[in-house]
C-alpha cells in the first residue's frame, strides 16, 4: 500500500512497506523480502516468529537500495499471517495499541479454523478493539500449512497434495 507521508504533504514523495513471499511446497520453505513491513509472522503451535524486514521502507531512502531475501522452514500446522499496521496500531478508548500479541492469540485460540475464517477473525478483532472507530485500514492475509506433502496443481487450478 502506498500512502502520502505527512512530512512531505503537498509534494509527490510517497513511501510504502512491502512483503513478498514465495512458498515452496517441495522444500517446505517460505522465501520472502520485506521492505520495512514489520507485521508478518509465522505462528507454530508453540512458537511465534516475527518475519523481520530484509530492507528499509521503499521511498524514504536512496532508490538504489538492494533488498535481500530470507528463507524460513515451515511445517504442517504452521500459519503465515501478514497484517497491515492498521491491526497492530489499532487503539482502544484509552489510546493503547492492540499490538502483535493479539494476532498470535487469535490464531492460537482456534488452530483448526480455516485461513479465511482466521483472517476474518483478525479483522473483526481490530474493529472491535477500536469500537469500529479505526483511523487506518485493516487487512490480513493468512496461509495455513496443512500438509508437508509435496503438492501439484490440477487442471482446474485446485492444489492437490501428492501422497
């Protein structure tokens, strides 16, 4: 998402965070690049791993910056959750941030819930926390690793685990 930086109001200067990942089902890995995006997590049954930035926010520094990729292993039962800062920075009436711990709490509360329902629960939690008075967008992408078996695409685009 690209937004106008209020420090440059009236100018054309924009900045954005970015998270781009590729899941390799054969190698059971996620390779990703994160340009200043600090709200991506791999959540396992007993471990929460923040997927740290591999480079700075796009548009704030020199345009000739290089970004490195990172690779992490995944297992059946893991959940990849990426949210906009509208989730972690949602504020209640007292001005307290919702924070990233709430994201893990939602996922771990019902680890068998499917990815779509989990994403909906994440978004609903942010809006409930602010009593529907959000000042920022809230979006969530949830990917559940349900099998460590290699998969292939069928003719109609459906992923079928290989056994």
